[in-house]
C-alpha cells in the first residue's frame, strides 16, 4: 500500500513566479522535470494542454519546449501524472516568456559585462556584489560553459558563499548545450534564512573542508525553506584528507536548524569521486516530502560513507530508480532519530557493505516500504519496534543467514512477499547487479530494479560486486 496518495510536488500551484517552472527566456530551451511522490511507482506522464511545440516524455516526466515565444504569453500548461495502479494527479501553471528577470554569466567573456545575454557577467562577484545586495533577487541566472570560483565572491566567516532570504538569483541553469563548473575549494554554496534554490545542469567540484568543524560541502542549505530542486547536476571530487567521521561532509546537505523544509527534489544528479573521509552524497535533516529519483552515486570509497542519508526528523522520502555504489558504507541509510517516518525505496540498484540500513540510532520509527529494488549488500532494520516495514519483489544478495537475507531487531517482523534472495555464490545477479541465467529468464521485469523499459535509467554498468 502506498505511503501517500499520488501528489505532484514540482511544480505546485502558488509558487513564486521566479521559480523555474513559471518563466522562460525567448528562444532558449525550456526543459523541466515533473516531480511526483506517493502512489505506486513507476509513473507515466501526459501533456494535457500547452503551447505549440511543447512535449513531455511519458516515462521520465521531462517537459520540453525548444523555442519559447512571447506571443500568447503567459502560456497555460496542464500535465497529468498516472501511477502504476491508475491513480492520477494533475497540475496547471502559467509559463511567462520574457527577458525580464534573467541574467547571464560567461567565464570566457571579458570583464565589465552588464549581465545580458549579449554582454554577460564574467565571474560570480559580478552578480553577488555583497551579501546583502538585492539587485538580482529572485532572478534566473544562466551559466555559460567554463569554470567559476566561489572564492571570487565575498565569503562569509571565511568558509561559505552566503545567500540569504532570496536576495540572490534563485534559479541557476546551465546554458543549453554547455557545461558550467563551479569550484568550491574556498567556500561552499550556502543558501539560508529561507533562500530557495533551483540548480540544473551545473557541476560543483572540489568539495573541500571549508567550515570550522572540518566539513566538506558542495551545497549546504539551512532548514526551513521550501521548493529546492537539484536536477542534472554533478557533485564531484572530495579529495583525500577532506570530510571525516561526524563531520556531515556531503555533496548536498539540508542542515539541522529545527525548521521543516518541504517539497525537495533531487533528480538525475551524479555524486562521484569522494575519496576523503566519511561522506554523504545527499544528507537531510527535517525534510518533508522529498523525491530522490534517477541519481547515480559512484566511486564513493571512504569507510562508513552514505549515498542517500535521511538522518533526522525526515518524513515521506521517496527514493526511486537510483544507482548507488558505496564501497565501504551504506547505500541507503535512514538513521531515523528521533523520529523519521514513511520512507519508500523502489526500483533502486543499491550496493554497499550495507545496501539498506534503517533505524541505527532510535528506539522506534515509522513505516518503510521497499519494492522492486536490487540490494547487493546487507539489509538491516535496527530498533524495529514500531514500523511497519514491507519488502515486495526485491532482490537481496548478502551472506546473512536470516530469512530472506533481511536482518532485523527490536521486536517487530517485516512483511515479505515475492523476494528473491541468496548469497553471491547463488548466482542470482551478475557483476553489474543484473539478473542472470535462469533467474533472468524467469524474473526479469518482476523482481529487482530492472525493467524491460525503465523510467529514467537503463541497466547499470561497471558497479562492483559486494562479497
């Protein structure tokens, strides 16, 4: 049974018109991801109504409009999402095509630009100016190809590029067809006091220890703001000597400030090459209604690292269709203290010393629903005295002697149906995590993460095998 009814969390009615979904620049590709939680995954998507030339990918939910035009603006768009059981949800929003509220930056341009498409800024400090400057509050910022350095902006406390109260551009987009890189060696990106951020197509590199307790971050967001989106970004390269146990080092962290953040989306991102101390790909505190879909986590090798880590006071996380390879830690780690509830894991290939660990530091936690995953590593439910927890049509490979290779403690028993489990020697999956031999012939499309036609990601390749 689904943890929540099907719900579209991006876009949503009533968002500020500076949000990415609501604005397009004339002649530049409009490309957005419909984000849905709840219901029974996978979903299909349809465009009910929209301007001429707009289309949607029925499997991925990517909506594209190659050539936005001002004629007829604002344009009404209606999208319908249908889950695997036939439930539907619909969202309607306007798209205004305009040149107002956009600025551009090009690392290869000369200094002294004005921020227009024809005369772009050259570096981050051109639009940042000072922490309190609001010249471009809520703007959409297009980044051309090249490398940008947070060190060029005034740095707060010597370790973070602070963005406060939506005083800075709130939408950061890679210019169509180009790959901008932001080097955060000197200071990570730090939205706080309600500053929402939408990032799409940007590489954040050189995650180094840049705060007083020695934590390395790409983006660190304080709690209490809604509608974050990270899409098609890369968070890469945490060097040797960075991070460390207890530091919360991470590609993206939503920090512990005691206030709840709602409607957070991570779709299609890559987290890779973390070789420093203990690290997370995604780390969250106090987040409600979070979608983690279609991301790749690879070459994260430090001991006790995590791919996806809902750590504290998180509710309704939907972890779907990801490829997670953690050499010496936990692929999906739901810490749950003091209260975390309603976590769904579906269609993931999760590989690590522990592929799934729930409830490490709590005496009771809310519902877990797992279906159609391939877990190559230990599956552990700790302190399981509340629940419920269910496993349906998963593939589980590890050396446990417990029933269905699911270890649990705390007094409750998970509900298990149609699980295919064994040790590595059983030969259920190959070195890439895919069903093989007679198991493939019999169970492809009904057990584990693989589908004959998948919603975002195809078959995995070059993932290590867990012994």
